[in-house]
C-alpha cells in the first residue's frame, strides 16, 4: 500500500528544499524540485530510524510525495538551510501533535549524538580538502541550537542538556500557530528546523565515513 507523504517546497533559482510537513527534520535539497523530492525519498530509510527512535510507526518502503505548498526561498535557502516559514508551519498544534513533535526532535538529537559518538575524530574530506572533523561538527550543532533557543525566547543557558530541555518544554505546549515568544518561528517550523539541523549533520557524518566522493549537495 502506498503511503502518501505531504511535502512543502521552498525554492530559489539554484536550490530547492522538499520538506515532509508532518515529519519534522525530514528535509532534503536538490538543484530542482524533482531532485529535491528524489533526495527526500532517498532519505526515507534514514528517517525511519528517527521515527522508530521516537516510538512512531513509519513505513518507508512505498512512498508517494504530495506537494501541498510551494514557497519562495531566500538567502537562507541559497546558503543551504530550509529557512522559509510557510503556511504549513503556521498550522495550530494540539497537545497530541506537540508531544509527537517533541518525540521526533528528541529522537533527532539522540540519533545525532549517537552517530557523532561512534565516529572517529577525523572524517573524510571533500574534493578540495574541506569539511569539519567530528568535534567541530558537534560544537557547530550545539552552538546553532543556542541560536535557535534564542529565537524561541530562551537565553542564558550554556548547558546543552538543560537548554534542550527548555526548548522541548516550549515545543511541548499546544499552540495556535503564532510565533514562539512573539518572535519569528511558529512551533512547527522550530521543530522541523531544529530536527533538520541535527539530522543533516548526523547524515553528513555517516556519509563521510564511507568511501567515494563527497556528496555535491547537502541538505
């Protein structure tokens, strides 16, 4: 039986993101919409690990993408970040959905930390010798989360575990879809951005453990 995955598209001239709107963190990019959708489907087995970690049923074997929205990207999109807050992100969140989103965000964090802990310090470099090693990737993810917390109105917490607990406390509340703390990010966007960043770097680490050329496009 085919499982239909609802996805939103965020596009600029040379980069397109496809994001599964009901599965925070499952976002991939390509040079065209078709390539982004292909990359999203290719990542389904990886995302299935996250869903299982969250205790959720996920069948990644026979999927069909239904595009439910297309939004213009911006500078963040060009840089390689799904940065557009679209109509799907502004939907209300009830208590059950908030708990589900928290479970997926926390699962993404666990997958990232476990992947990083199992990796060697030195990772395969790109064709021009670029690419952070493990410790710098971990620091980058944690530093980015401090910025994400700030957008959520959470400041002054240096400890990663304590900061993450504060973030999920906010994400775990029902919402009418308004931006958190009156700032920029509604809860659905915050959940998918936070989970995407952790998973993007977890999967980067996995890719850089393998032989072969560095992937041309990340995201």
